[in-house]
C-alpha cells in the first residue's frame, strides 16, 4: 500500500516509486523508509501538505 499510495498521489508508476525509495534507502546513514523520508524532507526533496 505504501508504494501504490505514493504512486497514485504523485501520478507515477509503481516501478518508479520503488526505484526512488530503494535509491533513498541506499544513501549513507539511511536504514529504513522512515529515515529515507526524513532525509528527503531535510534535503528539500520532499514536502508535507500540512
């Protein structure tokens, strides 16, 4: 559901979302999807709709 939900919200296919999540998790110091989301937010690559 996580990947499908992101894909639907951003109008991206599931494979693209998976590739981006995997790439983010591969960054130094990132061990989980939560840490990847935090790192992306702090780097200005992700935002919140509030």
